[in-house]
C-alpha cells in the first residue's frame, strides 16, 4: 500500500508509523472476520459451551492465515483478483455458480450484520431498529462509492481498533483464567449434534470465501498503485506474511475474548441460547454491568461499519471479474458503473433482508452453511493456481505454506461433510 493509504500515519512516531504502514489488507481482512454475525457465533459458543470451544480458534488460526496469505500472494503477483485467477482452473459454469453463491452468502451476511447493528443502536439510543439498520447500510454504501480505496483503507484500519472493546469487556468481568487455560489445553471434544453444528459455524464464520476474494483484490489494488507510483515494494512475501498473520491473530484473539466474556457471564448464569449479537449485549447488562454492555453494543456497530463494505466489495470484485466488467474501488463511480451497481445491490439487498421478520441467527446460519460449502472448491482451486513448476517460479511460496493451504481445504471439507452427516442422520 502506498503512503497515501495510511490515513494519518505521518503523525505517528517513526517506529509506530512503520508498523502502521506495514499493516494493510491483512489487518482489514482479519478485523472484518469479527463482524456482528461472527460476534453472534462466538457469543453463542461461549454461552452454550462455556470455555469449551476456545480450542477451535487455535486450530483455525494457522489454517486461515495460510489460505489468506496464498490469496494475497495471488493478487499481488498477478495484479488480478481471485475470480480471474480461478477462471483458468475450473469450468466457467462452476466459476459462475460459486460466484453466485458468494453473492448470496454475502448478501445474507450483510443483512445479519445490519440487523444486529440496528438492534445494538436501538439498545444504546432508543428508536426504530429497522431505520437504524437501513441508515447504516446507506452510510457504508456511500463511503464505498465516494471515498477512493487508498484513502478508505486508512479509515478501515482505524476502524479495526474498535475490536479492542471486546478485550476491555472480557477484563471488566470475573473470569476463571485457570479454567480458560485448562479448557484450551485439554479440550472436551464430542460428536454431540449441537457442538458439531457450532464448530462448523465457527469454521464457516472464520474461514470464509469473501475474505479470500477481498484480500486478493486489495493486494492487486496495492500492486497496481505501487506500479503506477514506481514505488519500491521490497520483499512482498515478508510484508504480506507479517500483515496477514497480524490480522488473523488479531481476529482470533478478539473472538476468544468474546467467547470468554459470554462464557463467564451468560453461561455461568445458565443463559445458553442467543438469537443475535445484540441480544448477547443486552443479556450482559444485568449480569456484568452497564460498562460491559456498552462496550459490547458499541463494538457491534463499529465492526459492522467495517465488515459491510468488505462483504459488498468482495461480492463486486468476484462478479465483475467473472463477467469481464471494469471494477475497482480506486475508480470513480462513473467509470465503473457495473461494479458499483453490484456493490449497491449487495448492500441494499442486505438492507431489504434485514427489514424482514427473518431472525439474524437464521440468516447467520445459512450464510455460514453457504460459506462452508463454497469455500471448499475455491480453496482447492486456489491451491491448484499456486501449484506446479510454473506457479512455483511465479509465486515462490514455501512448501510449508502450501501444505497448510491444502490442510485448510481438507479441514473445511471435513467440516462440511460433518455438517451434512449431522443433518442426514439427525444425530
């Protein structure tokens, strides 16, 4: 990313400015992973199973880190988004089907996020939750259309800091840290249907196709900006790795704090069923106090403002590339009408769904299912893109990274198969 994309980083001390400049698409991607629908998943896991599912976040960290680094390297080296790179590895009908499912999953996810944001705003400031949800959707859409990417990226990085409120929330309640460490080191794993479905939901929320498309597209954008500016880019793999591992570690650490907070409060009080992230915030008020409630609710709104543009933008990149449309967040709206029409359709479609009587948790569940199913062939195709002698010379990825990438695809495949098995057997 060029210096223009760093927001107000020139005001920071030298070491902090360099650190801030080294962080970009990876940090934004990781932060967007903890969107309101993800918060609902992690809150439900903590409420239902206490500290017992924290191990899933340690399992997914190296897998999501590896697959995101691979997606980022594909975008950076080819200066093309993921759909264009996948087009050569699968039949066009399959590619279009997967992109279509991506758009559906993203739209449902946007709806779940906006609904949770509207609910959270209504908790903080009394008023119509549907109007709040619609207003947030319009704000996100206007920002994406009228703010160039290199400037918008700086705002997104600043918005990621709102996730620190969940660390504050966890530290504001009474937590049995010895119990937390015990359950992380000695996890209680079973084939119970509810636990299995929750694990799959965590996997689907944590390793999602929209994150692959978004980071690949943003690295392609950065590579094009750097080329036009004739900027020195140094060791691209080292930069991408640092950025992505930081973003993924940040994401999963926050998710763990969300689980810890709800386990220490809701689970401890016998509250094991939640319908939304906003409900989790409201349930915390009488148990953990107004401070924890305010932090949790404000975090839902902040993370939604970060995640909704990422969801809409990743859908637009996928569709534009699949149909050969000119599209970039760097372009003004009048030069990429089709691209921004897709952004608008995904965002406003989410607004429309959020205004229905469909519960946010239902929308979350189905978006997680679609994400889990779509992720498997996309991850396999991504690994094929970076495999082979020609790809080895182009991408120069270490063997351990490619092994982790294949493992991530296998784990996600097993998770989807386990979910299908649980449905078919009802066990």
